[in-house]
C-alpha cells in the first residue's frame, strides 16, 4: 500500500548508535520517497542530520535508557528519553510508527504503556520473521510474555497471521503450535489446552510444529509462549552464525579449498541473503496502537534501513486497525 507515512526513530538505539542509525535512516529515506522520519535523540546528533536530509525532522531529547536499566521503571522515570518520546509521537499522531534498536524491554514497555494496548488484546506480543532458504516463517511470541495462558496464543495466532498475510504476502497462512511432537496428544497441559483453542478458533491452524519445522516451510506462522519462543529464536540465530563461521574457516583453510570457495561464492552469497535476519529489519510488537518495530542491538545500517521501512509498511497496512477489528470479532479471547 502506498502513501505518505512518518516513522519516529530512536537515534540512540543499538551498540553502534548514533552513527549506524543515521546511516540506516539515510538509506531508508532514499529508498522510500513517501517516507518521513522524526529522529529522536541528543540535539548534537539529530539536528545536523535533519538539516542535511529532506523529509527528516529532529526531535531533541535529553535522556537515554541504558540496556541494564529496569525497563518499566526507566520508561516511567525517563520521560524525555528517545524511546519514550518516539512512542509518544505515535500516540499523539505526529508519527504512525516507531523503530528502535535499543533496550528491547524498554521498547516493549514504552510501546505498551505509552502507545497503548489495543482494546481487547490480552497481551501485546513480539513476533519475528525467521528467514529460511525455503520460506520465511513468522514466530510469535519471542520474548514479550514469558508466562502465558493458552488463550493468549489464540490472539498471537490471529495477530501473527495478519502480519504474515499483509506484510509477507502469505495467502491463507498456515499456523502451527510449537510443540515436542506433531501428534495432537503431545505436549504439556499448557500445549494441550492451547491446541484445543487454536483448533476451535483459528481457521488457518494446521496442527503442531516441531522445532525442526520452523525453517522447513511447512508453516507460515508458529505460535508459542515468549519464553520458549525466545529460546528457539536464539538457538536458530546461534546455530546459523556458527555454521557460517565454520564454513568460512573451512573454505579459507588452504589454496585448494579457496579455489572451491570461489566456485561457490555466488551460491553462498544467495544462501546468506536468504537466511540473513537483517533482511526483515526487526521484530514488530503486535497488539499496540501503531507500528512498533524492535531492532537487534547489534543491528547494521542495512538492518536499520529495513527496520524503518518495515515500520512504514506496517503503518501503511494499518496492521493495528486490522488487529482491533479481528479481536472485536472474537470476544471469547478477551
């Protein structure tokens, strides 16, 4: 969907902020001529950048939420931090989306407390696109809700399926429940209860998904509690990094393997692009009023560019409005 949209960006988010953030924002502005950005951060960082770039406005802030701070306490105490101010701009209507690669906990807290939870949503959930050479999969929740009730997963499924359909283009998304086996009777009492609710209330529910299914293309959406989802996500990320590091070591170990590496260079580059999480930019917090995208702390300029563009896409598609309509049609979930 086309249309002008404004995204607030946390200039202090990430390990290499603000330099890498500014580079990513510049690339996003160049890629999307209908995108405007409100850059939130210290005056000395945001004002010169905004003066040099059309469609960018500086929003000077005086506080910063550190990674080690308690998220909710920091959000309540540091009201002039770049994260809180960015979310406030969305709440006030000055922006339609917010992107930050800062403290995940603080962004989740600010998204919920400042932007506000959609009426009827029990718990906003963090989802992410798991890249795969076969087909990307949306996993939800991946860290916002460590403790869940089975009925929460029904809402996670509806929200994540909307995201998969509208943002990734998945037609009639297949939804799976992350479990220890594909059989209906497998799993904990929590998983068994969630299975029954998903089967009853989610039209696209296709049964249990084992961990190995996440990247094999059988499901467009996999739902779970935030604790299990975060462990699964970090395991996939760590495994991918180790494998690519070891492949690089093997291919550069001798002149013979280096010749082979040259022959495989194009294919390896294509594979890496297909499994690179930077392609999707960040994880959306679904269930809040507006587009809220959480980037990785070590995000590159490419990841930040893509994260800002995803925030714009989520805002244009009005995912929040669609979630609100979906929740209103399923009163049992409240």
